[in-house]
C-alpha cells in the first residue's frame, strides 16, 4: 500500500499542475480578448466619431440638438 501512495504522488502533482496551467491559460486568453477590445476602444477614442459616441454616453448633445428624456410607464 505504501508503495502505491508514493508512486501516485508524481501523478497527483502533475494533475494539480495541469489544472493550474489550464486555469492560467484560460485567464490569459480572456485577458488577450479584453486587451484587443481595449485597443479598439483606444483607436476609436482618437476619431471624431468615437469622441462623439463617448460624449453621448456621458449625456452630451451636439449643437442644435435637444435633450429628450423618456420616462418609464
């Protein structure tokens, strides 16, 4: 029995490391996707259309426009 426990240790350790690696790889992939989206957002922020979109999200309106708020019924 003792030999079986000792012989299984490297396999258990390898399995734990693989699970840890899988979690890390998943996290890296998620961060890569977030980074790509952030890069797109940064590029857009340097263009007039992107600036206008960001301003509208903050509640700004362009000259000659009126702010219209529609309440819930």
